């Protein structure tokens, strides 16, 4: 009897233990962060603005051009933005677009092919989009390490081909002598870029070129973020350049940012170049006291390092070095507002923010209408003293978070 009871007890205990172990493992698995390259954004979303967008690309093909090809990137809906119905028209030649998706990053393009175009051709795109502010509130100590990234992260871990690999590795070792977490390493990279690069629209690659940024130590947004993403990838942290539209009147409508994948926060957006320009504006403002300058500059840097994306910027493309869909004559490094070829030859990228240029093979015209007034978080200092941003800055100061001392 005792043996039978003991056997029953052991069987019951084994079943209960197995059930407990299964429940525990299920809980732990469910508690793990969603580590997928295709995962949607995981951030605090606020203050949506509805935009009506009227965007045209005007292309002047070379004389006697036989075939003019134009690729226009298309915004897609996700957690940060909801894109409504869109309509394309062309003038004077009527051409219907072919809509395709490239397979590496999932970017979508409207493709136009003009046969024997006579004079300039206009492609007009009218659509709507609702866009939110995103705050990730990244705390470096909460970022977890990933021993082996899933295969779908491979495109985001391959650094750009470098002309001077030895110099790059030397700088990288100086910037991050001992690798730690993704957040801490990327903060050090952003600090180095902030201290060593000068914003310059007249001497920029327009191609998110880490080689240009590293050798010349100057450039515009794409050079800042191209170098930052390349450094992040070389350190083993998935990173990517993202290009989109600034949804307010300006000469150059395109602007890029950089994203790094920081579990459990997922893809986090950073804007180094605009933050650097804003801090410089604050420091040069003679109407501010020294203490006000210090407080506002700290708020701008905290917002950068915690991850922020504004509701006046619309994402168009992600990633670098890929084939368009349908394929062009070559891979593209990035697509800003359009990619254009005439008889298989790429037309030069325009930079309307460069005041010294007078000739462009193509240009954009754009108008944006929003359902309420928009702020410009990287131009309007008032956005740094809003209640929620002040609370974030004060919380970090009270906690003595290491993020305060990085930049």
C-alpha cells in the first residue's frame, strides 16, 4: 500500500512539476521582447495631425531622350502614420504608374516610363496622411542584449563598404573601446558624431555616405545618419537610415533620420543633425540666459537620446543599398523624393537647400495643409518647454541617469 501511494504521489508531483514548468516557460517566452526586423514601432503615440499632401516632381529630360524613367517612393501605413487614398496624374504626357515593392526593406514605389518625352514632364501625387508624435522614453539600463539576431536583421547589420577600413576601425575603437549594450554604444557614437561633424549643405553627399562623413567630417542629415548607422552595424547593433518628407514649407522637402533596434523598445528613431542644429541655435540666442541655454540644450539632447519622431515628418523609405522595383540600371544608395534615369543614365540629385546651385535636372513642388497648426520640434524652442518634455528631462536629472552625461 505504501509503495502504491508513494508511486501515485511521485506521478502526481511529476505531472504538477511539468505543468508548472510549461506554464513558466510559456510566461517567460511571452515576456521576451518581440525581436523581429519587421516589427511595428513600440512607442508612446500622441498628438495626431491630419495632413493633405500635394507633391509634384518636375523632370527635364535631356534633349532627344528616348526613355525617361521615374521612381516615386510611397508612404505606407504603420503605428506612426496612417496613409489615405492617393492619386497620381502626369502632364503633358499621360502615363499610368506601376506600383511595386522591393524585397529587401519592403519599400514601395510608383514607377513611370515616358517614351520620347518632349520637354519637362510633371508627376503630381495627391494624398492624405495622419501622423503622430512618437516618444520611446528609452532607458539604457532596460535595453537587453541579443546573443544572435534573427536572419531578417541581416540587411541592417551589414556596414557600408568603406574606403579606409583601417581609419574607420581606429575611430570606432576610440568611440566605443568596450562594447556594452545597444543603447550605451549608440549614445557614444551619437556623441562622437555631434562633436566631430559640421552641418554643411554645400558640401554634402546626399547619399547617406559614411565615407564622405568620415573623411570630410561634414555634410547634411544623410551623412550624419549614414555614418551613425554604419557605426552601429559595425558594433553589432541593427541600424538603418530612414528618409521622408518634412510636412511644412521648405526648399528641400526631404529629410532623413536614423533608427536602431533596441530591445525591448524595438526600432527607435534618432535625429542627430537636427538636434545639433537646434542646440547651436539655443547656444547662440543672446536673449537667453546661461541657465536657460543649459536647460534647453539638455532638454534637446534628452529628447534625442530617448528616441523621438515628430508628427510633421512622413516616412517614405527605409534602408540603404538596394534594387528598386522594377529594377533600375543600378542599385540605389537611398531614395530621397525620387530617382530618375534618362536612357539608362541616372540624373543628378538636386539639392535645393544649396543656395549656390542654379541648375537642376529635376525638382519638386509641394504644398501641405494640416487640420491644425503644426509645431516644428527641431526649430521651435517652445516645444522643449512643453509640460511632457520638461517632465522627461526632470525625471532623468532626478534619477541621475547616465544618459544625461553622454552628450
